[in-house]
């Protein structure tokens, strides 16, 4: 464990911003702050910050209301703005890798190499036949720049840029630990992105982001019921006036079933791809997080189609929470949305 303070975790999602401050001590992890702010529709689209002012304003509010004084901040990006790939390269030293990666990476990245920031980690320095296994992460410079600018404009200092599928892995490890000899799928279903990370014996074996999410259901409700974004969100999350006998409720349920099937079909495609490219790795369980993990039809559909048990992740399970400072009911309701933020909040300010 690195020394130094935990970074502030700032998760700018497409439907809301989450901010977290954790404190790791020898006696465990403590929650100092957690809060969320709903974003107006279209403020963040496909991971790109479209309404810079609105996003900065919300971050400022979150910092002020929660009296956050730390500046060092960990940010996260997901979706098709970031590429994560395991590749094999000829064995070389870290220095040689640093020098050649820009050139080596080019063939694995569907963007112009000049437009991306590339990072590498050696996973296995001796993978056999003179090769080593390397994790390649490439992210679009303009997107990184957007997120860092928001943080700076809100008075924060960006020090870590993380990737969605790795944040849920770190959050899961803290709260559940990784069982040995088991393959589990961590799936975070947000508003616009689904992060998948299949972990075998505690090591990530496969990651994939799908640019789809619960927003698809909001849009369907808007269209079919001819209501605004806000009303659709209200109906979808079972807000007041959506008692189970009403026709609106039944219509929303029907749409939820349909959208869930679409989302699960995409998830299943990724998992089938994983299964086809690995041997002897059968997923025994799915751990679900993200706001859209609260769509009951999605859970049912996942269980049926993948034929494995699905459990909702509680990202605060192993985090000490002071009941005098936090409304525990409210925190529990926000928990599915907090997984990415928890993973971010575990990062250290002095990490790179
Ligand atoms: N009780 C609920 N039932 C159904 N959907 C819900 C519920 N609560 C939240 N959601 C949905 O979850 C989504 C928000 O989840 P989350 O906060 O994980 O996404 P995000 O981080 O904002 O987006 P991104 O996909 O960009 O990461 C929204 O689409 C919201 O409508
Ligand atoms: Mg998210």
C-alpha cells in the first residue's frame, strides 16, 4: 500500500456526478464524504463534456456543500474514449518499453496515435517464447483534457486518471475480496456505459465497455409516454405517482423488459466472446453495480440468459460509516451508483 492520502474521487457520469473522500488507516477504510449531483440531460454525452459550465457548477456545489478541502483528485473515463488491451511484445526493459510503446501501440489503436495518451503496465515479463505480456491503455487526449479542465476549473488538482472497469475491480476487492479458483464478472450498468470486468483468481482476465445503459430506458419512456426527461426518470425510478396498479407503471415495466433484453444481449455477446477466447474459465457469479442495476427486469434477464446468480454490489460494505454524519438510508439508496467513486477514492494522491 502506497503512503500518502487518498485522492478525492470524482466520477463524472452522464446522468450524475459523484464525489467521495475516503480515509485509509491501519484499522480500515473510513468514509469522510460521499455525495451526488444530478446533471441536466445532454451535459455529458458519450463521455464528452458538452455543457462545461453546468458540470463545473455542480462540482463546485458538491465541494462547497460537503466542505471538501483536499485538492488532489482521481478522475475516471469509460466507454469508447478509452481502449484497454492485453498485448504481447518481445521481452524488453521498462526503459525500452517506454521508448517504443508509442510506436508499438499504433497498430492496436483505432485512433490516430497523436490524439491519444498511452500508458503501459507489464503484466508478465516472461510470458514465454521471448515475449512479455503488457497491458495497454490508451485514452483520447481531448477527453482527458475535458475532465481535467472541469476539475481544475472547480478548484481541484487532477492527479490520477483511472478507467471505469478497473475502478469497479478495486471497489469490489475492498468490499468482497477475490475468491481464489473462481471466475466472476463485475458489471457496472450506468446511464450511458456498461463496464464489464471478468476477474479470474483475483486477476482481470477480460474488460469491455459497451456504450449503452439505462438512459435507453429513459429515452423509451420519453418517447412512448410523451413525457420530459425528468418525468421519465421519475417514472423509471418508481417515484411518487407510479403505484403498481397504474397504467403508467405497467407501461414502464413493459419498456423495462424490452430495454433490459437489449442491454443483456450486448452483455452476453461480450461474455460469449470471452468464453470463446479462453479455456476452462466458467463464470460462477455476476456482481452488478451502477444505477441501472436497480432495474429489476435487468437482473432477471441477466440471471436467465447467463444462467448464473446475480448479486447487487454494496460498495460501502467494508467501509466504516459514521451514522452521525451520514443518513444511512440515503447512503444505501445511492450505493449502486457509488461503485466507481469508491474505486476512485481508494487511489492515492501520490500515485501516477
Ligand atoms: N431505482 C432505479 N431504477 C431504475 N433505474 C435507476 C434507478 N436509480 C437510478 N437509475 C438509473 O441509473 C442511471 C444512473 O446510473 P449511474 O449513476 O451508475 O450512471 P452514470 O454514472 O451517471 O452514467 P455513465 O453510464 O455515464 O457512467 C440513470 O439512467 C438512472 O435513471
Ligand atoms: Mg458511471
